[in-house]
C-alpha cells in the first residue's frame, strides 16, 4: 500500500479533497495554525474553509462506491504520525485495523441505530484524544439513525468538542437519508460507482485474482469491490448469482412466479443465516463465560440464573442483525436481477454499452427480442420498485411476490 487511500477505487476527486483536508489537519496539529477550540472556541469548525478541514463530513454514493472505505482512510490520514496518511505508521495501521483508541466505528447490527447507542457514543466522543490528535467518530449507514438518534447526533455536530471529527456514511443527502439540519453542518464528499476496469485492477493487484476472472467479477458486481471479490473467490456466491439470473426463465405462469419468489426469499435467508451464525455463537459463548457458565464455585449457578435477561437482550440484538443480513442478501439478488433486465433494455435499444452479465448476454438478447425496449423497461422498473418497497419496510415476501408477478405479466 502506498498510502491509506490506495483501496479507494475510482474516486480521484474525492481522494484529492481528503488529502488536502488531512494535510490541513496535520498543520493544525503541528501548531502552524492552532484550532480555535484550544482557546475555548468550537474547534475544527473555525478552521479557514480554504484549508479544506472541518469537523463533520458526509460520504455519499451508491452501494459499492466505497463510502466506509473512504471514511476509514480519512480517519487514518487524520491519525497519521508522519503526515497525511502514509499508510505505514502505527496511527495508519491501527486505524485501518479498527484498533485505534481514538477512532470509534458505529456499524448498526440491526435495521436502525437507536438513541441510547448514539448518546453513549456522543458522550465518549467528547473525551480528549489519548494520542493528542483527533477523536474520530465514523458512523456507517447513517441513514439508519432513528429520529431521536439523529437529534442526539445533531447536538454534538452543532457544538463539537475541540478535537472531535464526525464522519457519516449515507447513500445520499436526501432528507430520507440524512436530516436537513445535520446535512447543513457537514461537508459532503460525493463518491461515484467505480468503473469495472478500476475494480478489476484492484482485484488483481491486491487479491491476486486472475485478470480474466477479475474482469468478469468486476462487471458482474457492477462496480462493487467487495461483491466482486466474493464472486471471484466464493463458488457459493457464484451459484447464488446463477440461481437469481435463472429467474427470467422460470417465470412461465402464476404458480411459477410464486415459486420463484419463495426460492429467492429462502436463498436470502440461508445466506444471511450462514453469514451471522459464527458471530452469533461467539457472542453467546463469550457472554456465558463472562457470566460464569461452567463455573463450579459458590454462587455460579445463581449467577447464571440471574443472567437470563442479558442473554435475552443478546438474542434480541442477534435477531435484529439477522433481519438486516437477510435484507442485504435479498438486495444483492435484486441488484443482479436488475442488471439482467438492464442488459435486455440496452440490447433492445441497440445501445453501444457492454453488458453487466456477460455470461447471460445471450438470454438477455433473447428477452430483448421478445419484450422489446418498453417491456424490458417495465421489468427493470418492477425490480427497482421492489427494492424501494423493501426499503420502505414492506414485508420482503409480499414485495418479491408482487415483483415476480409483474415480471411474468410484463
């Protein structure tokens, strides 16, 4: 790695912005321009805007654009010992590894981030950095903040501690994702979907994947680096994708549409269960051990009886995390399906663009001839409407069944 921004794929403009801000922050630390917070002011908010540094940031972009990667890289640059993100010093290494004492990462286990968690985070973020640099708070999926949690965060963003930086990640700055008041107090860094060529280059360079496989995986993942890596490395991920792309062939009637919906839901549930099973078991085992499970001393049995409430709370959190994992797995399947109908649409329009799914291009071409451009567009819209409905908390099974019927009817 040359520096901390090496894994931020296809985001040259954003990298320039973040490097400039990190350099400004380094100058502040060096005393060349002391933050106003040292004299009782509001801290980095009072930095000259031309220096590029401020106390609150929002990273926006589509899934796979690298919102969390950008936030972590920027946090590492802020904690860099030698400058603005060398990638080699302890500050950079510990931040990227998630072990830096002054960098707090919030990743929602469930479908939302509650006010209790946010209040505790804001309280901790107000402490003085142990390393004398910055206290950095990264909130992934800031669009999942509840209204009360957003209000708790707003108070901290309005009156930030002198050495605290807030980094928020969200799909967009739309009021449905980030409140207008929080948005007005943050600097926005827009990210774009990385080109397939840039993703393929990273898969080859960083992960040692064969160039041909990397190129296919990058295109199939539609610019999502993590998804591309899974497709290139995991045979089960490729099998799940193949099953999703077989859906258009299965829609031969009403019964087949409902069968396809059930298969898609069950596949998402199985994938989600597999992804959280190991973490669930580790958490449960650690909690039971902490509460005295297996102990033989006096009071051990009584301690375990009194632990029922804590175990129940853990199960509640794990159930919420499983629900989110199911939604994420289902969304990945819908993105793949949308890519198929996008290919059919571009072929029907004879658009000079490469297909997303090269291995199903023949099937997409046959669909384009059968449905024409208008029919392909209606089917693509049905998939996108299903994603929107699930995002609006419609029951996934109901949304997917409605989508399948729309795909069959055309």
